[in-house]
C-alpha cells in the first residue's frame, strides 16, 4: 500500500471512529459485551500517574449494511462532514479526501473481525518484531509506546513514545525525539502466547517530548519527562 493510500486509510479509520461505529472504552468504563481487555499502562507525564486501558473490539458482523444505511441518511452525512471538519481543524490536510466510499469500504472489510488497540508485527526483512502498545485513559488522554525487538532474543533494539492529551484530536500529540534522548524500556517479562501474539510487561522512561509535526496547537510546549509501566496479556500478532 502506498504512503498516500495508507494515510487515507488511516483517516478513514478516524472518521469511522468519529462515526461511532466502534470505540475503545476509557479505563474506568465497564467493558462492553464485544470488548476484552488486552492490557493496561500507567503513565505519568508530570501530573501524577494515570491508568490507561487497551481493548480488543469484536466488530458487528452487520456493520457494512448498517453503515450503508446510515451514509444514505441526512444524519449520517452530517456526522461524516463533522468528523472531517474536526480532523481538518486538527491540521490534517488530507481529511477532505476521505469519501463515503472509503468509510463504506472500511466498514465492509472490518465487519465481523476483531480490532486490536495494541498489536505486534513480524518484520522479517530486519529480523525483528514491531510491538505497539496503545491505551486510553478516563480523562480522554492516550499514549502509545512502540518498540522494535530482535526476533531471536526479544531484546529491545529501540523505542518511541507519544502522548495525546485529547484522543479526539489525534494529530495534537507530544512525541519522543528522533535523535538523542532515546526512550528507555525495561522488559520484566515477555512470552509468546501460542502463535497469536505476546504477553509483555515492563516499564519505560522518555524525556524531552515535543509537539508532533501536525501539532500546531502545542507549539512551544513540551513534556520534560514521561514514565510508566505496562502490563499486557494480549498483544495480537498481525499477519503481514
């Protein structure tokens, strides 16, 4: 998939989420019947620790038909327009390119499947696993810790961290530096769960987080230090 198509697909996912087709519940909310807990993160960005939760969601098997019906309604068209406007106001220039057809295609392809907040992928070409832990807090904040592990010894090769104060505004994020101040990760336990993924727990520290490329509202702001712990029983291994 090209970078442009990947970007559009990501935007379609964001619009679909705004469309209320599937949501990841915050940490204090009771899990819905179609959700299960993948793991938790406890994050401190300078204001005290906050518990975040990562969930897997089984998508409605009839999502495609329901989406088609809603897209034909005035309410559905308004929801789509509102979602795109929110994305554009957050600095996403490609948001206007997402169409109803993109949303329908996403709904059709997702129906009946499980969507994971946190995933792993085997990067065979570099002999590594990429693991992304993504969790959300009751206050609406969101954090993502991404790691690359050697596929033989599962040792951490590098990592990056991002913190989003308001998950409704995904582009307004603080990110760890690309150069210097590497994110430090200590893994206490990691094990394969059959052929479906990993269970992993540990801690991390990231310093000197600055605004992401599209985070115009965060210009001039920074986070001196972010630290936390993670404990995941299910990090799904995605097929390449």
